C-alpha cells in the first residue's frame, strides 16, 4: 500500500490518501467508522452493481443512496436527490458520508456532504482512474450548471481517500485511457521523469502494481501543489493546464452525438494549449509535436472536434478561472514545467485553434 499525506496549512487537519489493492474490504478500519454516529454511502447506478456489494459487506449497518451515472447527471437535481436521501435517513452532523464512484459522483456527493447541515464529514473511495489519480484529491466539489462545467461548488476536504486499484479491473478501457489524460497533465506541468514513465507502455499494459505506482506519483504531484494553495489563489492554477480549451470542448460536445470524456477533453485541451505555449515562444514546435504524439500513442484524442472558434471562445469567456475579462491560461515552459496566469490576444487564440498541428512540425 502506498500512503500519501496531504496537509493544508489553513486546515486544522491533514488527511491520508491510500493507494493499494483490496482497500474496500478494510474500509471500517481505515476510516475508523466506529467514531461516527451513522454511515451514509453514496454511489452511482453502475457501481451499485459492480462494487457496492463488497463495500456493504465490509461495513456495519449503513444507508445507501444511488444516483444516475455520467456527466449528464452532474446536476443540481442529483445533489437534491442526495440531500433528500440524507434527510430521510436522519443523517446528523456526526455521521460519515462514504462516496463510492468516479469523478462525477465524487464531485457531486462531496458537494452534497459539504453543504448538508453546513457540512458533514465525507470520505472518497474513487473508482475510476481519473478519480484515483486526480479528482478525489484536493477537495474541489461541485456540479455543472447552465451548460458550464463545475460552475457551482466548494473547496471541502475529505477525511481520507482510499484508492483501491482492484476496482479498475471492471473499468471500461475508454475510461481507463481517459484517466491517463489527467496523469499526463500532472507530468507535463511538474515532472518530466514521470512523463517518461507514462510512455513506457500502452495504458492497458501496466501491471496492477505498476499502475498503483503511477497513481501514487500522480497524487503526490497534485497533493504537493494543492497543499500550498488550497483555494487556487496561485500555484493550484498549474493544474488547469489543458482545462481552459478542454472544458470548452467538453461542454460543447454534450450537444453532439459523441460527448467527450473529461480526460479526453483534457488531452485535446493540452495539445491546443501547447500550441498556444509555442505561439508565445515558451516551447518549440517540436515540443508540441512530441506531446501530441505521446497522447495519441496512448489512445487519447488530440484534435478539436469541429466546433467554431466563436463557440469555443464563448465557453472560454464564461470560464470561472477568468478574471478582469481576460481568458486565463496555464501554459507550458517545457514538457515538465508550466506557468500560470497567461493571457493571449483573442485573435491569436483563434489563429492557434484553427492552425493544424502539422504546421508545428516545422518550427
Ligand atoms: N474535483 C476535481 O479536482 C476534478 C479533477 C478531475 C476531474 N474532475 C471531474 O471528474 C469528472 C470525470 O470523472 P470520471 O472520468 O471518473 O467519470 P465518471 O465519474 O463519469 O465515471 C465514468 C463511468 O465509469 C463508471 N465507473 C466508475 N468506476 C467504475 C468501475 N470501477 N468499474 C466500472 N465502471 C465504473 C461510472 O459509473 C461512469 O459511468 C468530470 O466531471 C470532471 O470535471 C474533477
Ligand atoms: Zn480535469
């Protein structure tokens, strides 16, 4: 088992993030469930079939709330469903909410827990690679609103994160590959050596133990960044690399017949924002090509679907990361280092979004 402790100076307590096989069976001990007045499990319709039975068997008596799966269910209606179930179960402020699911459920249910009765303790049991390597760590909660990603939310830290790598066994391949999108992001902003490790094999070829090491490295990078800046006043913005264009592409794709997974949208966003980094002279065209090749070889999409630049710009202008009416980017200074708070001229941005990747090969 790999253990990572996340300490945030402004918070009264630190918390443990554990990565290893078979953690679900040890949940009562790992979460010291006897310290809580009651237990309330939230999961989604897929996990309720796949992994809830094992969790339920391990736990003392508890209530369960099952919500619909997928980004389209990351809504206020789902949050209300969870609040209603919490109320009906008589959950009090000394209870513990145990969240079993991917990044969508993790963000949603953590928001519900963080706002119910002004906040009840919660623990994350992330079940996708996106959730294990990224979203369950750091305390961002929330849901999508009016066609905008994560518009409503809080910063609320869990009691603990238990990433049981056993559960990845049932994760569809496309979801697993999407999880590599976020791990590549962590490598690109902070760790060239990790980038090299991530390209050693195809995403589906790593052994469980190798995968646990990749997840732990990814979490360590995120934990280090978050511990210095919980509420994204500065350094935490590094984690937004690929997400300005990525979130715009992701939310536009919801209205098409083929919605992008979050990790896929991040891969597309990273290539677009690498092109932008090249345009402002921070990295070379060869760096852009190298990153695009790495992501593509892992099976991730790299090309923007055919959205018009004006559609993309409209979404990017509405992004909550902006300040003073300027679209805010985190851009690369090399493949392994990034810089926050970059703004670019909108015409330049449109140029970059419409310039084919091939043109970067010559620079
Ligand atoms: N809070 C953060 O810091 C943060 C960071 C990154 C991403 N996110 C958010 O995470 C979300 C994406 O999360 P995701 O990629 O985990 O998608 P997801 O939560 O939608 O899960 C993907 C699908 O896989 C199913 N599933 C989950 N675990 C499974 C398992 N072990 N076996 C079989 N099926 C399983 C789910 O039911 C769902 O249908 C986005 O909304 C994104 O905004 C948040
Ligand atoms: Zn993300």
